[in-house]
């Protein structure tokens, strides 16, 4: 499937969420795919069938969504979606300036967001990229205080991270200095995208947001905004990958980091 097909599939899913009920293939095709400028005919139904990926349940009642039958995350599993913003690309030479995460467990949503005082000036290009200025972090806590505060929310959770190697490259050594080993199962949404969206040539966060028709990312390169976009993309991909078979997130393309 092409990136445009992924967008159309997501619009079908969004329409079903809005309707809140199963719809026949004919009705769904007419309501989402048909256009006044195009001739009516069997083409819409055929296109619809091509667009129904693992998110969709097809049965006697029509087309529905598997998310109506089982949750993400799975019952009894906690997930934490996290993101860091930094002064540069090197975990050894640069510092964290913002840390955010969202924990989901048994229907509860807990949000954690903190600016971090890096102890060094923020480079001007990083301020332009993130909007985080030196005066914003002057009175913020240092990274070790922030991570110590965040620890309880990481307990027994599967981590879901966009480009996990980057974030964990910064987090692993800093947690070790706190005497804590971050050994949670990790899912990288880039790896999920390779399986769920093989027709996508780029799998960065902006590319995923486009493929899932999420619109422009507000406050791009702010930790919590990127976490929320990652979570939206992960939700879509989880159902694409499970396709009606409830599975723990950590069992889907997880690998040690």
C-alpha cells in the first residue's frame, strides 16, 4: 500500500469511530470514499476492500474496528510512551532539557512533563528547534531529580519510543548514575512501522503523522507533544499488527536496548 492508502484507511477508521457502530461495506464506501465528482459504481467497494487492514473487523454486521473488542494496551499491561529533548545528538557531550511521558494502564492515563536544567547554555539552534530557551530552564530541576521523580511511573511498564536508540542513549547512563537499571521491555515505533506500513519509505514521526492523517504536529520537538503523536501512531499500528488477536505490546517487535 502507498502512503495515500494508509491515510485513506485511517479515514475509514475515524469514520467508524465517529459512527460508533458497524457499517456495511457499501455504506462505508459511499460515506467515505465516494465523491460527487466521480461516477458511482463497484470501484468504491473494491477500493474499500483493498483499504481494510488489520484494524478492521469484517463480519455479518458489516465493517467494524477491533479496538471495540480489545484494548490498547492489553488488559493488565502498562505502557509508557516517552520522549526527551536535548541540547544535541551526543549522550556524552550533550544534556537533556525536557522529559515527558504518558503511562496507560487499565484505562488510567498519567501524564508526566518536566523541563530540565541542563547546567549548560542551550545552543541557539536547539532553542529555535524546540522553543525552549535558557530562561525557561533556569529554575528547573536537574535531570537526576526529574528521573528520580519519574521512576514510579516506569515500574513494570513496556516503553514505547519513537527512535528508541536516541532517547535511551541519553537515559541509560543517567539512570545508572542514580543506581537504577532501566531494563523495561522496549518497542520502537520505527520497527512497528516497518511491519505495519511497509509502503512507507520514511518512518520518522512527521512521516507517521502524515500517513495516519493526524495533521501538523502542534509544538513539534516539544517532548509531550511528540509523546502524544507517538501514542496516536502506536495505537493505529498496534491494531494493524494484531489484526484481531490481542497481544501484549512488548511481544510485538520488541528488542533489548
